[in-house]
């Protein structure tokens, strides 16, 4: 693929230059396929220097065609998909204006699609934590919660019968959101060195909340997984930026910020700790996130998991459980685990505690040969914390493995 990308770079750039210099208003389907496929291959192969140049030319062409009222929205969608992947992989701002220009191109689609959304107007989407400030973040969190709910509702039904307008808008809106979150986080970080007083705490809170929201949002329909490989793996660079923003916030926080943004730090540290828990190469980040999570939990005087989960529900991730999804549903795969069995197998103690809070069946058997309960899995793996929690909940210690 890398060889193919290099082979066609010159030809594709020539096509773009010719279109721009001659002010041709339209591209053929073959031209679009050639240019977009090449650009996608450059991004996948991490040929970022070429991809950035290519992306700038494409953005220029798209804007010109919009001005001439001959822009093909189907191809624009393909372009912004690749653009957002590139921006996230590099954590750089886009050539496109995701705040105004891109939404304006899809305004008719938005109006049609939002009338089809079951989650729109749901009062639960407005129950945000008070530490989320500013119109941009407030609107973004509300929209993401509503769209995550809608996406998961249809995913649970294998997207059968889903209106194509709604399907298209959910994807496009996610790209717009990610582009805006990256821009907002970077803008806030850039303003910190020239700011002072209360504005520093505000800017850093905006940055780490944007980055945590970006990470969580990409986990809901925002990844391309092929052969258990994330093709556009952006996790580490997002988490590294989150680490930097949160570290600066902790270093510069005043007493007022410490209280005002306590819940925000708690959630951001929670997202970071959960994400880096299984990444050995990010051990330093995990230690920092875990420490800040514990510190924020203590400063907020949170002594029970019920209290903690209510705080986390004011943001994004635990909201998915609050919506009423069945915590005991089995994974549609060979292992056929429930969520608590998977958490026990991997030693994810925080997720394990959360599932207990939401009433998971602690005695559920794994539907595989010699499959056992969460207690048996925890004992086999040596996860003493999960075993202790299960015993305190009255788990059946004499349950036999499932027979096939």
C-alpha cells in the first residue's frame, strides 16, 4: 500500500493542480475515487507529509466547488472522514472549518435527520455536571450524549431499518464534533501561556474535558477495526495530550479551581486511567491518572461507588449504562461473556465496581465449555479485589462450571 501511495502521488497531485488552475467546477467519479483513495492510503501508511499537502489541496477544492454550488456532498463526506482521522492521528487542526463551513454544507441533511432521532429532546441529555462550562462544551456534551444513545440503540438492532439520512448524519456529526474538539483543545492550550488568573484554570479545564470527550466519543462508532487492529489508532496521542493538559491544570490550579473543577478532573483522570490501564508503554501516564483520580475522589469526599457513579454520569462514559442497556447481555462472540465476566478476566476493577452498582448478575455462567462465573474467573486469574467484592455481595461460592 505504501508503494501504491508513492506511485500515484505525482499523478493525483497533477489532477488536483490542474482542476484548481483551470477553475473546473466538477470532478468525475473516477477523479474523486483516485484522489480520495490515494489520500486515504497515505494516511493509513502514515505518509503524513504527503497527506497534509494533499489534504490542503482537497480542502481548497471543496471550498471552491461549494462557492460554485457544484459540491458533491457524498464525496465531501469521504473527504472529511479522512481529514478527521488525519487530524486526530497528528492532533493538529484541520484545513476545514468544522465550526461553520462544514455544518452549513449539511444543513438540509441535519434538519431531515434530527426529526428521526428518538433521543432528541430527551431531558436526560441536559443533566450535565456544572464544571462543564462554555457554550461550546455544553452543546457538544449534550449532542454527544444524544447521538451516542441513538447510535447504540440502532447498533443493538444491527442497524436494521435505520433511515439512511439519520445514519449519514450521525457519522457526519461525529466527524464535525471531533474536528471541533481538537481545535478547541489546541486553541485553549495555546492561550494558556499568555493568560493569567482565573482564565488559566478555565482554559485548561476546557482542554482536558475536550480531549477526554474526544477519546470517549471515538470509542462509540469512531474507529475502524480490521483483524483486531485499529487502523487509525489515535489512542496514545490523545491520551498524551490529555496527560499534558491535566498535568498543567494540577500544577497551576488555585484553591478556587481545585473546588470548581473537581468533578471535571475526576472524570478526565478516570477516562485516562481506564484507557492506559492496559498499555504497558504508558505506565507513567497511568500512574498519574490513577493518582489524580484517587486525589479528586478524596477531595470531592466521595466515599461510595454509588456517589462516584452519579458524578461520572454528569459527563459521557457511564451515561451509556445509565440509559438502561442490559448489563447482563452476552457478547456475540465465541467466548460469550457478559460484561462482568470480561471485566473480571482482565482485572478492570473500576468497571467491575460500576457493573455491580447497576445490578449485574454476579452468578451468571459463561456459555462456553468449562465456563464459570465471575468468581471462578477472578479466582483463577488471582484478582483478589474482584473476588473480595463478589464475596461481599453474597456470590454463590459453590457454583459449578457450566456443562456443554
